[in-house]
């Protein structure tokens, strides 16, 4: 592991990424409900260990928008079950969820699940990420106007209008100025991160004006305690909730990280190791969780900042974490003065940046099914549940895919009279007597015979009339599943009840093995009725009826 491969670009990349990560870590910590320090701890531990053990050398890891949304929902869920409403009483369960997420990610890497992420359809990812962006924006509307945010997006929508009567004018001014600086300052120079400029400038303005606005408050200095005691005293009633939260965080963190790894590959022209990246993320999230830090993932914006500043090797991620350690030890008392509305402004721009504008732009140009899936996933993500949104999107996408494949397979499946086929292919008309040739049809199957194709196959067979033989050509059928197998069996039974003999040609290994296991061969179709080639079948028919 070449962690100590070091260039000047790695130093400046890590330094710049650490500066950019600071306001985001504080903002994500506040949004989660655990406090700014939790965001800082997560950025330090995850950033450090993911850099060392991960599979994307230029990646910068830490709390991200999507992971913070799920973490906040998890924390709110545990708090709702607390008897005294204090976070200390459920801290063990919260920590357990974070640690479990990390351990699950390690297992995902060990069992090489990272390579499966590529099978998630784009509409699902698009709707999910845009939904995360909408959640971040909605949950920051109240802090931006100087009020505490409701816990859910539904509550935000229901309560925002009444809340407008209690706006803190200074808070909304600070939030607005923060957003303006973030978007306009890069037009002046990109040498200094605009997020950091906004944080320092508006916090300074707030201190000078000394107006009454909510601020972060005390931030612990020094390294955090290890939360082992809480892990050993978790109530059994929390076990299911911990498992659900851990699985959700692990899956989301894997997707978030590997998408960022792909972005890094595109920019650096390298190739990341997906499974190793998951192991690195898992180690980082496990250790961060033990210290009370927020779980996170590979952060796209911070990774790109690192790369554009010259960072290419693991040491840049380590330097990014060390920059935050220095802040933790020396600047906590100053960070405590940051207005929450400034952090809200920063997070609103993060939410806006997560929205998939490309997907929205092409929504009327992509297949309607894809557009519908994207919108459904987005709405379920925002107003119901993130894991349900992804699961529902995957199920819908799978059904749409099967439907499309079934339609394609049916279009390619043909039933041809042997007379027409002979004329079409130009072989001799002396092989089979005319009276027999007219009673033979050839059914061409093209593509896998699976459950989406079964009903159409049965219907086509039922239309075959007044014949003695059906030749089923299987040269282009590489796979048959259980439903397709039973559909084929039903079709053969239906034909044999009408005294129609079934012949197979070109039967491939997988379909043949499956048919033998359920005794379709030789129970319904004898082995002598199975031919390697179509020519062998015609020759057999010729001999049978000429002798």
C-alpha cells in the first residue's frame, strides 16, 4: 500500500479539501441533531481511514448530504422512543447503528458486492439523489429563517406557512448572503473555496453586528471519548431499528462512495477498486461511529477539489483529515459562534447541487417508464422512506425491464409452415412427402425463455392448428427459468393432447439440464425427438415417412 507516495499536489489538494470540508462537516453535524462536533469527528476519522484502506487514492471521504439525511432520520427515530427525550438515553443505539453500517460495508467489500452497484438503473439513482437534494433544502428552510426545523419533510411542508410569521430577519439575511457568496465569489477567484469565504465573512459580520440569531454553541475541543459503554447497554427493543438503520446507511454509503469513485476515475483517468473502497469506507465509518462521529461516504465535491488542487494519492486524504484535527484542537471556540442560518445557507447550496438537472432536462425525452420511475423514487424518498424508495425503484425497473425483454422476445419468436420455410431457405422439396410437410410447423424461439415471456409463449402455441409435428428451434435460447420451464411444459402437454408430436433442435446445455431435472425430457419429449441441428431433424422426419 503506497500511502506515503507524496507530491506537492497531494499536500495542496489535502489542505484545500480540508478547508472545504470544515464548514460542511459542521453543517452536517448540526443538521443531524448530534451537534457540529459529530460532523467534525466523522470527517476526521472516516477521512483518515478511508484514505488509507480505500480503493480510490484521490477520494476524500466524510459526512455527505445523503448520509446525513439518513443519520438525522435515524437519530430522530431513536429520540422519539426515548422516555426522557434526551439524546444521551439513546446514544448507545445511535452509535450501534453507525458502527453496524461500517461493519456491513466491510462485509460488502469482502464478499465483492461493490461490483453489483453498477446494476442499479439510472432512473433509480437520479430520483433518489434528487430526492435527497430536496430533503436537504426543505429541512434547512426553518434554520434559514432562524427557527428550529421540524423532524420530517412532511412537517416542514405543513408548518412552513405559519412559520413565516416568526421570521428572524437577520437570520434570513445571513442565509441569503451566504448563498450569494457561494455562487458569486467563484466569478472573482477560485483560488479560495467560496464556501469557506461565506462561512468566515458572514460569521464575522454576525459577530460585529451582534444580533440575536441562533448559533452553533459550544464545540468540544480535543479528541472525543470512545462510546463503548453505550454499546453494551442497548435495550433489546432497539435491535430491529438498529438493523434497519445500519442496512440503510451501509447501502446508501456504498452507492454514494462508488458513484464518487467513478467521478474520480473519469477525471484522473484511473480505475478504482470498488470492493477495496467499500472495505475502507467500512473501517472509517466503524471507527468514526465508536467515537460518536457521523457516518459518511466518498464526497464528490471535496474529491474534485482535491484532484483539481493536485491531489492524486492517499496521503492527500490523510492531510485533509489532519487539517480538521488542527481545527478541532485550536478553533472550536470560534466555530461555536457560527450562526445556524449560515450553515443552512451552505446546506441549501449542497442540496441544489445534488439535484439531477440532467435527468429533469431529459424527462420528456427518455422512455416514459424511466421518467415515471424517477419521479416515483423522488417522491417516496422525500416523503416516505429512502430505503423503500430504492427498493421500490429497483422492483419497478426490474418489471419494466422484464416487460420490455418479453416484448422483444415475442417479436422475434415466429411460427413458420415447413413449406414456407423450405421455399425461404431453398432446400430440397424431395426430403419429406407433401402430405406430411403441410402438417409440420416450425417455432423459432429467440432469447431467454423466462417468466416475462411465458404467457405469450403459451398463447402462441395455442394458435397452432391442424398439424402433426411442431419443431421447436432452441438454437437461440441460452437460458430458461422455472416459470419459462413450466410454460414450455404446459405448451407441450397441450400439443400432445391434440396428438401433435414435439421435436427440439439446437437445445443448449442450460435449458436441456433444466428439462431433464423436471423430467420434461424424457417424460414428455423422448430423447430420440431431440436433434443437434435442424437438418438432422428434417432428415429424421424424411426417413420416418419414406420407409
